[in-house]
């Protein structure tokens, strides 16, 4: 079911306001340092990254990972445990 014009505008405004509030306390991206690389198979690697500042963790969240060598081609890490370990 599609929201009506008024509901759609309200939902959009809530998302815009939330994004504006978030940018005051969190950067759009984090820089990080690769601190470990474990090649499990020829196609699978486990990479541990230490962000340059605390990375707030929300259970169930994904984090996209890119490198300067492969921009916009990266993987996501679905494990909050791995995110928490990387933020230490």
C-alpha cells in the first residue's frame, strides 16, 4: 500500500530530519586501518579493520567496506560481533 501524498511527505520529512540530526554527531564515513587479513579460501577473506574513531554499533546493522584500490566495490559485514571487535 502506497502512502498518500500527505503521509509520504511526513515520512520523507522524518527521514530528512533524522539524517540532519545524525550528521551532527556521526560522520558520513569512517576511515580505518586494516589490522588483519586472513585468506580463508581463494575467494573469501576475513578482514579486521580498526576505525579512526568509535563506530556506534546497532545490533543487526551492516557496514559497507571499500578500499581506495576498489572504490564502490566492497563487501558488507553482517556480524555485529565482528563490528564490535573491529571498534575496539
